[in-house]
C-alpha cells in the first residue's frame, strides 16, 4: 500500500488560495491605478483631466477596492457578479476608445486594463474550480 503525499492532497486548495490572493492583489492594483489616474500621476492619452471628471475614477477605485475585499469571502455568486461587472467595464472601455489607441496604450489605460484582464482570468479560474469541486 502506498502512502499519499500530503502536499499533493491539498494542491487544488493551495492553487485556489494563490489565485484568490492574486485576484485580490489585481483588484487592489486596479483601484490604485485609478487613484493614480485621478492624481494625474498616470496619464490617459489625450483625455483631458477636467474638474468633475474625477468622480468616475473615485467610483471605479472604490468598486475595485470593495470587489477585491469581497473576493476573500469565497462565494461563487460574488465571483460571478465581479467577473460580469469587470467584463462590462472592459467591454465599455474598448467600445468607447477603439478608435483612439493613444488612450488604450497610455500608461493609465495599460495599467488598469492589464490588471482587469488578469483579474478576469483569475475570477473565471476560481468560478470553474469551485464549480468542479462541488460536482465531485
């Protein structure tokens, strides 16, 4: 009789924990990037930084901060909601600026969108891994 290696028994749980913390870090990174955009540290192409336009950046930063913390609750419905909302943010951004690559490839555009795309991948992984675990 062979003995199971204790490291391999919990490998899926360890992977899920790592991806969960990566997702939280990416959400917080997106929130920080929006705050840096608001503080005019990260430029966003030719989009003027006007008074009153900072409200959207604060809302986005707050949503990613709250969403990142909600990931830690490990509820599939929260991950699904977050993945849908994040996908909508990405879709709307690319719809609005598809003809303006100077905005998409700006430091602010790249910082937020890279974090958001990787966050989407993490959330999809967590959703699928949780679904597969409950089916077993």
